[in-house]
């Protein structure tokens, strides 16, 4: 499509424009940056609500005298809620709109995140954290919204930029813990709920409905008005771009359901992709869990001894490890186009898994904090690189239903449930957990090899 033809308002002929060409004509500008901030803060909320579990679980184990199984269940219930939430919001986003799903997910996380501060016992805490997880399962929808407003020519690296918000959440959580846990864990969980509350407010004010979804529902005029508004925000005259003779082409979405992913045509690719996401979840979150347990042995002992006080966390080590994600993200953004998706993931997960395994072994034979810190830093950097590319979608991403797009992230939560189950099987012996992390990371490389023959990037 030649974009000049769209702007030719002197012609009386009807011009039919595809949604991809229309968004490409709008270009990249302030409108997309506003959507990025609203959607990005959802990624920050995702990170804070997941990362806080490392601190909250040990704190409440000490304060409330919880068993190891209760502590693990408190964490697993968030991931179980996320599994249910991912299934629900995929369906909801396809049938009722991206924007309502976005705002509902933010409302649930904010409401039940704040309600966590008022939990009076273990049963109520498990209930509210399950609902937080349910809302977190819908945070893939803001990612969809941002992707659907991006021009195809900018979709690659710009989508990776949203990972900066995840890293911000990873750094904010230990900072919040350092500032508040000694005073009250209730203040800590309230602070962790703030990013999603802010994201929801920004979503109400700044994020319109996806014009791609509106077209799939036959609501052409509404889609056109949103595109006109986006063009105006980007400094383009909407009357010259979407004049009266411009008509948007119907958006064709394949009629399909979950079972179609397991048909003979897609079964092999689906299983490889799901295996990738499970391996990524076990590797990435296993690295975080490993660092917490290696550097916070005193906190774990405090929690298990039931001394009633706040465990003493090694905030410096945790913060330095989290900052490694900045390095990993910068490296992958600069190399993804030259290396390609598949090689980037293979190398990242292979090195990350190897470093994680080395860290776990050396932590049992040496107390040299400098060596352990360096290993944890680079292990997390490589795992971050791999996870960024795993999230990085193919060009056909926006042509799929939210229900289909949500299935790989669903496997992330399955991987986290598996990780929690493994970590609580053997008290005080974490070798099996770390070996499992490394094997999953390396096994991903094997899963990835057949895909490498089909696509380079």
C-alpha cells in the first residue's frame, strides 16, 4: 500500500486500507509512548507482585509461624490464580474488548493487592493472593494492546522496550522491602500494589480500544475515529489521512479455539513452544529463587526458627542481582536483529543454566561472596536475555486471538507451579531444584533446534 494514496482526499474514489497500513501511516509517536507507559506499568506490577513473594513468604513464615508447606502454598496459589486468569482474560479480551480486559485486570490486582494488607490470617491471605494471581494472568492483554498499536516496522525492538518496566519492578521490590519490612509488611504490599493502580488510571485516561479488535467486531467507524485520534496525537492531520473516502478493510481473524493448537498441523510447534515457556519460567524464576536462598540463608533460618521477628535479608546482594537485568536487556536489544531470535535464546538459556548450576554447586563449598555475586549477576543477566526474546513475538502475533496468544504465557505459570512444587519437596536440600533449573534451560536449546531450520529470526 502506498501511503500517499490514503492521503489523496481530492479523489472521489473509495480507498480501502488495511489496519496494518493505517497504523503504519500513523507512525511512531507520542500516542504509542502513552500506551507504552500504561501497558509498561502493568509489566512493573507483574514483576512487583511476583517478586514480593520472596520477601513476604519468609516474613510471614516467621511472624505467623507457618510451615514450609504453607509457605510454598501461599506462593503457589498466586501462580494457580494466574493460570485461571490467563484462560479467562484470553476469552474475555476476544469477546468484550482489549480495553475492558486491561482495566479489569488492573482493578483486580489493585483491589486484592491492597486487600492483602488487611489479611488477618493464613486462609484470608491465600484467598486474596489467589485473586491477585487471577488478575496478573490478565496482564498479557496490555502487551497485546501495545503491540496492536505499533507499526509493523517498529514492532521488533519497541516491544522489547516494554521489558524495561519489568526490570524497574524487579529493582523496586527489594527497595520497597528495605524501606518498609522492618516497620510493617502491610505497608510493603500496599507499595507493591501502586504500579498497577497507576497503570489502571493511565489506562482509563490514555488507552483506547484496539481498532484491530473493533474491526473484527464490525465496528468500523469507531475504529476509524480512534485511528484519527492517534494520528492527531502524533502530529498528523487526521482529515488528510482518514478522509471521508477512506474505508478500513475488514480484519479477518481465524475462527479457532484451544483444541486447534493441538491439531496435527500445529501440534509439534505448539508442544515445542509450550516446552520453551515452561523451561524459561523454571530457569528465570529458579535463578531468582536460587539467589534469594543462597544469599539469604540467615533470613531463611530466622523464618524457620519461628522467632517472630522480621528475617534479615541481604538486600545488597538481591539488588545487585536484579540490576543484572538492565545489562541483559540492553545486550539483547542491540543484538536481536543481528543474531536472530532462535540463536539468541539458545545461547542465553545455555549460558544462564550453566552459570546457575555452577553458582549452586559453589555455594555449598565456598563463602567467597565476590565469586558468588559475580555468578549470580551473569546468570540472571543471561536468563533475562533469554526471557526477553521468548516474549518477543513473531510478525503474525497481532493476527492471532488473545486466547491463542495467552497460551504460551500460561505455560509460564505452569512452570512456576512446578518450580514451587520441586522447591518444597526436599527441605534444606536444593540441589534437585537447581539441577532442574539448569536442565530445563539447556533442554530448551534442544527444543529450539528444529525451529531453527524453519526460521532464522
